[in-house]
């Protein structure tokens, strides 16, 4: 009887010691010497997750991690996704991270002035985006966005979007489109009086031209003013970016006089008014400029040829022609110096 009692006592002490060791081990630093990213598949069992974490060096004992998850009632709360675990993190911290669902977020930046073709290429080239519609034509893609018949150009707001791995291109486009709809509505509500634009869409079209004409924030409203005055007077906009857009992917980077005379729906040298659609994706600055053009008398502008990308603004055609001549001379001088 005494022997049995002694064995029971020893067994109890051993179990207590094992439990104490296990509990302390949950708070011991893990083996990873640097941060580790581990993807947890949807539907993975806790034992599979524990083995994956052990293999990655996040935890030291997979069985202990699995026991802790079940004993604490957290086994069923683990969320799938991609997680970043800090160097020498504890097993308890690893479990808390998996339960929190704080997954790694990737980023895609839609650049101001991109066209829709460039956006689709960026989506297709992003390693964290799940491609489902790579071969789907633009028209069908817009239909899947719930916008059948809408031309896609200009309708996606240039910003940086963050998302978990496995997000589809359709989900990202839906985010960017909703952001543009909100930005355009806010911009249109704050428009100036007597604006020569009849709808938010016309503001979007004009903003896209402004976006392509200048990269300088302090020039946007001035360029918008030139276009607004031209529209008010019935003058053609005569802006090169619209012509280039109308030429399509075949444009080789060299705009020729023949291109300016070749009539397309986007040639603002041959046609009055705005082109039928935006020609790029305008940012918030270009949107704001389109509906709040600067006052003034300038009807023309041309690049100065300086490295800052600035423009010279003219009120008369004669003054503009002199500015063009200076610009061409600057280009010749630059070519000769090379």
C-alpha cells in the first residue's frame, strides 16, 4: 500500500512538473533569429499548422503548441492567411497572432496618369494577387464589376491599396472604382460656379487630360483654366495627350504632324469639346483642378523644356508661337550638347 501511495505521489509530482514545464515553455523565446512569414492554408488542422510553424522556426515544440491550442479553446479560432511572426516570439504570442487574424497586407499603387491597360498589367504582375480574369475583355470585366457598358478608362482612383494575399483583381478593381466614385462625387459637389462642364463625368474627362499634361501640382489649376476658357469660347483643346491616347498601343513615342491631322474621336486638334472618355486615371489633385480652374487670360501653354517639367502660359497666339520657338530651340541645344 505504501509503495502504491508513493507511486501516486511521484506520478502527481511528475505530472505537475510536466505541466509547469509546458506552461513555462509557452513563454520562452522561439528559435527564429529573424522575422518569419508563414502562410496558413484555409481548413488546415491545428496539428498541421503547428508542424508548419515548427518547420519555419516560429515555435520549438509542435505538440506543445497543439496541446495549448486545444486546452485553451483557441484551436477553432485560428484564421487562415499569411502571418508575420517576429524574431524569437513565444508560442503564446504566435497563437494570439493566428487568432487575431492580423494577416500580412500587400500593396498595389495605382499611379496617377496610368491608363487602364497599364493598371491591368500591374494587377497581372503582382505576385500576391489571385488572377481570375486575366483573359477577360475590358467590357466583360466592367460588367462583372456591376458597370455594364461603362468605359473603364479613368474610373479607378490612383492610391495605394493594401490587401491580403489571395485577393482577386476584381476585388481590387472594385475597391479602386468605389474610391473614384466617392472622390468624384466629393469633387463635383465642391465645383466652382459657371464651370463649362455639364456633369461629373465631364470633370473626370478633363481631369484626366490635366493629369497627363503636367506633373506639377502648382500648374494643374492654371492648365485647367486654359482648358476652361477654351471650352467657353468654343476653341479646340488641341492637347497632345488626347491624340496619343487615340493612336493606341501602336504609338511609338514620336508624335508627328500627320498624327495631329489624323482624325480620331480623341483628336482634340480636329474635334471640338472634350474627348468621349477619360484618357488616364486622374488623381485627387487633377480632379480638384478640373472643377476649380484658376482665373486668368491664358489660352495657350507649352513646355519650357526645363528639367522641372514646367510650362509657359500665353494669352495670345503670337506670344504662344514665340514660346514654342523657345522650346524647340531648347530641345535643339540639348540634343547638340549631347
